[in-house]
C-alpha cells in the first residue's frame, strides 16, 4: 500500500489558497477586535483605580 500524496489540479489549488487567505484575514480581524476589547478593559480598570485613589485621598483629607 504505497499511498502517494495527491496533488490537486491548479484550479483546486487556487481555490484552496484563496480560502486559506480569507481564513487568515478573518483570524487577523478577530485578533484585532480582541485587542481592541482588551484595550477598552484596560482603560476601564485604569479609571476604576484612579477613582479609588481619588476617593481614598478625599477620605484621608476629610479625616485631617
């Protein structure tokens, strides 16, 4: 049983390559969207920390 790899005809190769390119671009799009979501969450965390620090400063100033 000598199974040789089958080389697809040029039309099939072209179609498969186009599909791979589209899939790669879709994955890149999803990665960029995830990066944007990550940046938004990081900004929200930064703002929450800033708010807590300001509240702490306000409380400590009021106690003086």
